[in-house]
C-alpha cells in the first residue's frame, strides 16, 4: 500500500479492487468516462494480480471484467492469470436483466459496465 505523508492511501490497483468489491458505491460504472477509465491505463498489472490473489475468485473475476470493460487489457490479462476456475458472480442488481455475460470469468453484468 502506498504511503503519502505517513498515511496509507489507495493506488490504482487498490481502487480497482474496491470497485470490484463494492460496485454499488463507486459511482456510475455504466459511464465510459468513469474514473476507472482514467486510472486503469497506469495500473500495474502485477500489483492488481497480487491483490486479486488475496481477494478470491469472485472478486478477482469482477476485477478482470472491469479492467477489460474500461480498456485496460494488460491489467485484465494479469488478473485472469490468477483466476483458476470460473466464478459465478454478478455486477449490478441480481434481479435486473442481463446486459452482458463474460462466460470465461463467470461474470454476469446486469448493470451495463462502460456502455454509456
């Protein structure tokens, strides 16, 4: 975890993990101009993969999915290398209509990440 003036702060990889863990609390993920689209290009794929290993299958799958949706394919590939098996996880309200499915990761997108 990076330190700023003696205080631990989030870096881009940690912000991605936070978005994967709590997608309802990080703004409108449907927007292609979401802050993830600006933070992910500079994200260290190995750092994101290290966090994904700690979080487990479902969160790692959501992290990889979000990275791919926002164009950070180097991050998505690095995280996918940590995903052994297929998750069964959802982004968005589980009762909402399915917008997109990522079968390799096992992510159902019921929100429409990066579609607006």
